[in-house]
C-alpha cells in the first residue's frame, strides 16, 4: 500500500529513515513495551485506515489489477497516472497523516450507479434503427454539456456568438500556421475549441446548439445495457474530455506553443480516465471517470 500512496515507499514520512533493517534487541523490545500507549495512539488510526481501505478502495484495486481503465496507457500524455490514482485514493479515504505525499493533489471523481430499463424506452419509434440511433442520447447530452460550458466561459447568447466568431478567426490562423500561441488564449477557451473540434469538427463553432451533431458515436470502453448507457455517463465522459484538453494545454504552455497536430488529432479516449466496475446485474450501469480538477468547471448534476 505504501508504494502506491506515498512518494517515499517504506520510509518514515517525517524523518525519511528506513523502516526496515533494524536488528532485534532486547533493549528495543523493552523500550517498545515502555512506550506501548504512545505507539498505540500513533498507529491505531493507520491500522484502522488499512482496514477501511480493504472495502472503501476496492474499486481502485480492481482498476489497477485488471487494467480496466485507460489511465495506464493513454492519459499519461496529459497527467501522471500514479499521482492521479494516489490522489483519488486519498480523496475517497483520507489518510490519518498530514504529510502523505500527493494528498494535496486536486482531483475530480464523477461516478454513477444507474439501473437501466431493459424494455424499449420509446415503443412508438420502433423500426430497424437501434435505440441510441433513434433517441440520439450522446448528441443530446453533448449539446447540454456545451451549453453549460458556454454559460461558464462566455455568459449570455450574444456574448457566445461574438466570442465564438473571434475564436473561429483565431483557429483559422492557427490552421494556417499549424500552431497556436499557448498563452494567447485562456486555457479554458483553448480546451473548449479543441473539444468542439474533436467531437463535432471546427465548423461547429458558431452553430446553433440544435444543429450540433457528433461526428461519431463516443467510444468510451464501458459495458452497455442493450447498447445503451445512462445520460449521466455521457455527461461525465464529455467533462473528462474537456479536462484532458485543459491539462494537455497547460502542459504545452511550458513550451510556449501548441502544435495543432499534437492535440487536434487525438481521439477522445486518449484523454479520458474511465473505469467500469463488474456487476452481477446486467442492467446496472456502474462506472466513473476521474481527472485532475479544472478550476471552476461546471460539473452539474454530479
């Protein structure tokens, strides 16, 4: 456990001395007996944390062992997966020690546990098309997510149209130059543009929300119920995609310039840390995403 949750495994977090290698001595045994009460007060909270962790952190143990999420292989491009997993563990179950390495890392966890209906949700719209194609849940959720981002970033409808027109001009110039100054725009706005371009193409900037259409069905690596996922799952994925672009841009700022081909061509699943938990009930959709926190990002209804 210490190798996963501390930056200095098997060493004292206070003095950094090794916890192993001490020769057993009778004097040491007597000394421990003399200070038994103090040792009990010091270590009991840690022992209780270990007992609680066996239950509370079981999802993370499943993720790490089974590799059933994408952190290890893909999100390394925009975050440190070990730090991310450690931050998630410490947020789910805070460790009773103030100086645990990585405990101050800001991480957002969005999860869901939804019982899906197994019958057709729209009996009047039968035909040969699958349920997702008829109801277009991914597109509907995407439009709602974009609307919340617009309110957060730009304000009212008039401000949205004006700013998106300006972003369009900046993007056209960036395409000609195959790059954009990473400091020219706020990271949130750049992440918004990259997200829109990756999911609905650059031409979506300035379009009415009702006209937005996803270029492809999202590939998010979660088990579905009769080919469906709950709306809240799509919402979580889109928020994670935005966070992925945001932190990729923040990282690129160290070099002063963002090459469009390095970010614009990334598929959505290269920016998402997603996990899916096994369920005995096939109609139960249970999973989530976690990512480094984006300050101020709207995460309703989570």
